[in-house]
C-alpha cells in the first residue's frame, strides 16, 4: 500500500491548505479553510473558486469554518456571509 500526499502551495496559506491524496489507485482532494469574519469574503470566494478550478471539483472534500449563518444549515436566520456562500 502506497499513500501519496501532495500540498498545493499556489492556494495554501495560513488559513487554507489543499492536498491531493492518492491511495491504491484512488485520487481525491482535501481542503481546510478558515474564513475570518473581518476579511472581505470576495477574497475567500476567489480562493474557493481557484480550488475548484485546480481540482475540477472531482473527489473534493471542503472543510470550511466560514463564520456564515444560514437557514440552509439550521440557523434561525441567514447573514450576509451565508447568502454569499
């Protein structure tokens, strides 16, 4: 069994990591993102778009701490960040 893990430095920074994971003929991508509430969300949405472009959205797992609230994920109300996401 061979496991290969590759980090994509072109989109990774102190708040984002994107990795390609290869294991026994399978390839998938994992990313962890932290989106600070005091930063312009457009910048973070561009980063997410870059990740989708790099991975072609295939086999992608997104783990996001977005500070967003939305009725879609059971909050009582939706805030600006929730609408943007």
